[in-house]
């Protein structure tokens, strides 16, 4: 009989963990969390009728260099903010 080998699944970073990691060097974790909560309620696929999209609700009309793909890329959206 073989000994059971336990294999740990790799950790997948949550949205809040990613936001905390990206905001920490700037001391902006609380402000970023409040912004995301009010803009999208942590929904990375949020899209408003005013062309605001993604986790941080980037407005595509006023930011024409941001693509729709970038808007829905959570790390891009957090860094952009």
C-alpha cells in the first residue's frame, strides 16, 4: 500500500488581496477599498449606462486610450486608479 501524498492547491489571489498588495506601497488600501466598494461593489464585470466599466468604473468616453479589455482587467483597473 502506498502512503497518501497530500498535494496543496496553489493559492489564487482574491480581488481584495490583489487590491491590498497593489495599494500597500502607497498607503492607500483603505481609500482603494472604499472606492471599489462604492463604484462596483467588487464586481469586476460591472458596466454602467454611462460607459463606466470594470472594478473601478473607468469611463471610456473620457479615457479614450483605455480599451474595453483593459477596463475589465482587474489589475489594470486597480493600477489605473
